[in-house]
């Protein structure tokens, strides 16, 4: 396992960023005496030769898209090198382990994966077969590992250059983007979130000096902007502010973005001017919906009035707010979907949202807290293990049809690099048609008025 290439670390997708988890695990394994090969299939090929050489392959699956891509790679590995041990690690490995362990992979690790993965490697070297806490296998199921991980500074020199990944578009120019994390997990338990069944309201801080050293290394590689990829940057606001202040002191020209929930933006509003002064270009916030019934059922911790207030606060602070949405859930109505569209149109906020967000449909992975929703019997269907999600149907069939039509529209628009404002109004036209209402598409587009340019990353897909 210790020879160059005996161990292979693969990342398939980390939202257009140079993969943090790969760089971090690589550094840890090097420290432990291994010499892994590292491949990010999002931007580089994985050769048959590399696969044939590997005796242990760890594939990072932190999100649904990564899992789907990881599955394809695992099948290819199985076909080329049947004997190698395949391990999936990350949020979606644990959630879907029951299905994955039926022949596709040999082990799945969730939560703070580093320590169980090191122990698994050691056990494979020794030929030991005892169960390892945190590692699920076909013979033994284990809970996600939630002990503080033995983190080291990620080693990024083995990864493709930062200029091969998503860029920031800011003030008419593009910037090379780096990525780091300052916390893992989340102290909240939103019902639809895949983090909830794994971390169950816990989060872990990554030491500030490690995060800063990682940023420093990426600035050296050319990063001009940093994405803080924490599930919520203000789970530990003092920690976050300490890091952004240090970042700004050392690199005053570097901008950054972070994900912060609406509730935290309101609660920690006094920090927003300092966040801006430290270089914050935009904040992503999981708005999800403007329908208070939906927000309550998801236990989001905010209301539609809070969203309005957050937009105002962020405007005052001079930080762009970029909402992420999940408007297709069993509780959204056609009327509330139309109101959501009106909200963005009337307040001139369309530019704040990538059109794909208006098409997002609730995913219910195995283990989701939503399986216990009191009204689940009304809409929940069977688990589709190969799709890594439960099926569900909206009580109003017009909503399912509308979602499908909008998905197709958005995909086509993305491929054609269509104007996002025009795409928005095409979405609105579909929603109006579903409600049996008419609208003048060209009038709406013309009436929208002057367009704003909101800082954004060039990669729009996100889950
Ligand atoms: S605050 Fe965000 S990351 Fe935390 S549970 Fe809710 S949706 Fe998930």
C-alpha cells in the first residue's frame, strides 16, 4: 500500500473548485508514510494504467453529483481491476452505503473520515478483518465517525493548477479562485439537509492556522479570491471573523465568498461591515423558498420577512447576497412559486440567482430527516436506491410537470449560454402557463430595466 500509486485518491466533483478533500487526505496519507496517486477527474483523465496499479482506491463523494460520477468511476475500476479495494468517503457515502455496499464498493466512510480511513488502510496492510469504527463494509455497518479529525495542512502541489477551475467574475474582470474550509458539519438540523443525518447538529472547527496556511499556499499558486466552503461560515462567527481579518491583513487584495444562513446574517448583523471590509465579495444563503409553510417544515430558522430583511442588511453592508433555492418541495404551491418569481422580479433581484435554482427539486436521500415528516404518507414514495433518493410526488401534478419543464429549459439555456434574465422570464412564462395565465414575454424582458452585475463564480451547479 505504501508504494507510489498503490493507493489512489480520486475526486470527481467539488463544485468547480480544486478539491480540498483530496489535498487534505493526500497530505495526511503522506504524513502516515503512504505515497498515493491523486486524480481529479473533473479536470483531468484517469488512466487505465493508474487504475490497474492501485490496490486501494478512495473516492470522495461529498455531494449527490459527485456520487453519481463516483459510481461510474467505481464501475470502471471494478471492470479493470476487480481485486482493488474501493472506498467511498464523504456525506453521500454513508447515506447510501446500503446500496453501494451491494457489490459496487468495499467500504463507506462518513463524517470525519480521516481517522477511520487511516485505520482501514492499516488493517488492509495487516490482512486484519476486524470491524473498524466509522467504516461500513458488506459485513459490518458503522455509524458516521464524529470525532475530531487529525487534520494537517492540505498539500495542493499534486493537484491541477487553480486556473483550471471556476473563476470569480467581479467588476468586469475574472479572478482565479482558491477554496478552503474553516469548519465541518453544522450546528443546525434543517430537515432536508444531507448534513443533518450525518452530523446531527455537530460541527468541528478547523484550526485557524491550518486554514490560513492553506489560503497562503493557494495565493502562492495564483488565487485572487477564496471560497470558504463551510456548510455555514457563521456557525462559529468569532472563528470566521478571526480568519477573515488575518486574511485581509496579510493579503489586502484578496476577496472571498462564504455561505451564511439567513438566521445568522440577522443575528450577527453587526459583523457584516467588518466582513465587507475584510474583502467579502458575496455571500451565498440557502433561502430555499419564500413560502413560510415550506420554511417551517424544513426547520430553516427563517421566515419570508427575514429574507427581505437580510437582503436589506446586505445591501446596506455592500455585500451581494446570492440566494440558493429549492422551490420544488411537496409544500410549495403553484401560487407561492409565482410569488417567489414576482419577489425577484419586482425587487430587481433576478441577477442575484442563477436560473438553475428556480428548477431545484427536493432530494430525499436515505436517512433524511424528512422521512419522519408527519405528512410524509401523503407524498413520499419508494426509495430508488440507484438514484440515491426517495421518489416523491407533489400533491398538485402541475408542480411536477412545471419542474420538469423548467429543468429542460434551464439546461438548454445553460448549454446555449443564454441571457439569465431572459431565461428567468421564460421560466415565468412556463409558470404562468401552468396556472392558465397569460403573459407578454418580450414586454417583461424589456420592462425589467437596467441590469446589475453581481459577483459570481463561473460554476453554477451546486449540489
Ligand atoms: S444551516 Fe445549512 S448546512 Fe446547516 S443544516 Fe441547515 S441547510 Fe444544512
